[in-house]
């Protein structure tokens, strides 16, 4: 007679995915929101140009722009504040909003220094565009990802491509008139794609600029030159070859999404 206590139990009649039905679902994440330093700020803000810096080179360029004022932040509840410095730093996991001190004072820059999970991209895009911030034009700066590009990417060359909404194409001269369109067969995903889709939905003149290389010493001056020539002529970005900090930032920024609420 078999010993029921020591006999190997039969395999479960449930599949692994069926066992998950017995565990309670995770609570939904709170929605991202904007927090402004001046509570009396007239809302919604209506800038002539909203620049969203996502790529490491563009973040470095705008970090060293002296003629800007911190006016608020985008708060993602899943991103912990621990480890951030008091003054804005390239090593922070933050998403700060700056006003560029230009003649009109109507240019805003959003520095996305934290990884935004794919499932949160549309929620972030909705908060940044069309509700509390209603821009006339949007410029999104990101890097070309190897996995999404159809073709070879030479490591020793610098170049950029663009994608535009219907409203931007109908307007006439492009914001980046010297930049070619993103080649067919390549794709963009994540937060940049969500932001451009949001612009298309709200009939806003939106341009997505993706550049190569993603990292490296040549990437920063290339983006700076592109902005000075097409977007912010005459703007002093205050960058020089002696800047450190970018090398650390470029090597550590695009690590896998780390959040206490996703572990």
C-alpha cells in the first residue's frame, strides 16, 4: 500500500497563469500630476513652444542653460525622491519644468530625467500636453534606439531624423527644416511616441527629433548646434568641453526601470 504522506504529490491541475487568479490584483498607481512652485500661476499655461528633453544629450544641454527658471515639476508617484539633491542635478531622478528666460518668456522646457514605464507613458503625455499646459508647438528630443531602427547605425557619425504631426506639416516651413524625416520601417515607442500622439490628438504642431549617437562626447555639441540653428538662435547654453557629470549621467540613466512600487 502506498504511503500517502511520503508519496510525491500529483502535478497541479491548474496552469501557472490560473494560479494568479487567486492572488489579489495590485492597487492602481496614483495618476501623475504637476506641482508648480507658484500656486498663483495662471493656469493653463500657454507657451509658444514646449520642449520635452528625454535623451541624455538634450538633458545635458538644457541642464547647463543658465537663462532658465525652475517653475515646477511633474510628479510620478512611483519614482522615489530619495537620493535627489536640493539643487537640480543630472544625477537626480526627476522631471522638472523650466521657463526659458527669452524675450517673450513663453518657452517651457521639461527635463525628463527619470525612466517612464511604457504603461505610464500616455498618462504622462496627457498631463504634460493639453490640460494644464496648452502649447502652440511641441518639440520632443529623444535618441535613436538600436532595436527600433531599420538599418546600420555607424558609431562614429552624428545625425538626426524627425517625425511631425499633421498640423506641423500643414503649417509650412518645418521647425527643423534641415533635418530629414525618420526612414520608413523604423519606429519610436514609449514616452516620445505617446507625446507625439497626444499632439496629433489635440491638433498641436508637434515635432519629434531623434538623434544619434545615444551617448558619447559628440552627441551633446551636435544637439546644441541643432537647437541654436533651428530652435533657439543666439541662445547661450554655457557648455564647454570641460564639463564632467555628463559621462556619469549618460552611462547610468538608461538603466532598467527601477521603482519601489514595481518590485
